[in-house]
């Protein structure tokens, strides 16, 4: 069976995707994805397989079914005595994965992450570099919220400031 191919974006849509990809590249230069993977692996040690690589496609595919995300937020919620989010461990369809991702986002709000740091399930599910920036921003911000609550192991990411170069 042939692989599905999306039509190329043009105009404003292409410009937005390009800008998001450049912003992802800046976060990558700052080491943000490496810090996120290290934190995820430490937080989920013994509960979920490790993410073995720090390139964007590997991280995206690791998180894509939402299981690692739900395990992470449940661990954070448990430390506060809150109820865990529901999720399905065996993901056999995109619908189940997207439901897991939405439950992760709900758990993030309950944990104290600001709504503007949530991402849409398609940002992760579609495996596209530009939209994946939203996932990285969410996890980066979640790490800082966890740090503010003295969660261990602590997130080692740094606040990055970039001037708009365009």
C-alpha cells in the first residue's frame, strides 16, 4: 500500500510552517529537546521504555501514542495527591492516541500548566517538525511547573530568549 502524501503548503501556511521549523531549530540549538528527553527518561524510569534519541522525529514517534505523556502527567498528579488521567496503553488507532493526548492536556491543566501551553493532538500525531514545536514548548513549560512544585528529578531545561530574526 502506498504511503499517504500531503499536498505541499503554499503562501501563508508555508510561511507559518517555515517559521515554526526555524523556531524549533533554535530550541534544538539551545538543547531543549535533550533536556526534555533526559527528564522524561528520568521521570518514567522503570515505568516506560526510554526514548533513545533526541532528534525531533524520534521524540515525536516516542510520544505519538500519548502513553508516555499520560504516564508522565499521572506521576506528577500523584505527587500532589490528585486523581490520574485515564489512558489506554494499547493504542491501535489514531483515535485512541488522540484521546490519550487530550487526556494528557487535561492533566496538565489540572497540574497547573497554563492553557496556552497545551498543544493540539495533531501537532504530535502528524509528525511534522513545525507543529512539533508546540509539543516541545508544552513539555518545556511543564518541566518548569514541576520545578516550581519541587518535583524530583528536576527538569534541567533553561529559559531561552530569541530575538525574531525574520
